[in-house]
């Protein structure tokens, strides 16, 4: 009996995620100051940015993700407001929202051992979203962890307001092509330790 066609079309993402987790861990071990380098490269690239304006949503780094706090500090020093994602319970799962945050604020433990602002922090729609990732390509396709929280949150934001999405990654996480699906939200660019890569306008 012939196998169904769908059985011959294995999802490449799980194996790729495992491989890219290993690669990112190696990159992080080799360069523990990548977060500071990302912040410095961004400041050099965006020295003409206005000193005031907008809300920048960062993230609490886990595993071998690049620490985005030097980059967030650069924005805060220029007068931008900051936010962090928070996962809130909904329909037996979680939905990602964004809450106001200042560097140094106390945080609480959220799902998946990720620190997030407390429930009484103001909810906000960010103007620029910084996103962790496992891999990316030149078309701005991002490989995440598979939960879909960022893609759903970004799709919701883009349906209601103008928001830019930028990845934060090692340059060594770039692939020639990243597998994608219809629901994947493209990035506008990538902040890396070697420079800033602009992609989709």
C-alpha cells in the first residue's frame, strides 16, 4: 500500500530547531559580550534617530539568546519607553501581550520560567518589537521555538497599528533559506553583533 503523500513531506522545522539551538549555544559560548556588541552596532547605525518617540518592546533572554538589554538601554537613553512581553492565560493556553517596563523594575516569574512585568503594569502596543529567534534568512523569515506566540501577537498588532519587528541574533544564525508557513510574520530587519541588517520596509 502506498503511503499518503503527506507522509513523504516531513516537517523540516523540528530538526532545524534542534540544530540551530546547538549552533546558537556555540556562538553564545564563543562570544559572551554579544549583547553589548549588538547595542553598540545599533547605536552607530541609528545615531540619526530622534531622541524621543515610541515604545520599544524587548524580551527577557533565556537559554543562549542574545541579551537585548544593552540595546534596550540605548533606546531608553534616547527617550524611548520600554516594554516586555507577558504571557497571560486564555482558553486553556496563553496569549502574548506587552506591558510597560523600565530597566531595573522588579519582574515576576511567568510561564516557561520567563520573567515578565507584574499584572498591574500598564498594557501597551509597541511601535518596535525586538524578537529572539533560532534562525533567519535574507527575506526576514524567522525560525522561532514553535509556540507561535510572537507570530500571533505580531499579526494582531499589525492588524491594528503600524509596528516594526526586528530580530536580535548572532550573524551566524543566518541561513540561505528558512522554512516558512503562511502564518509566519516577516521581520523588518535584524540586529546582530556585526551590524544591522535592514530587510522589509
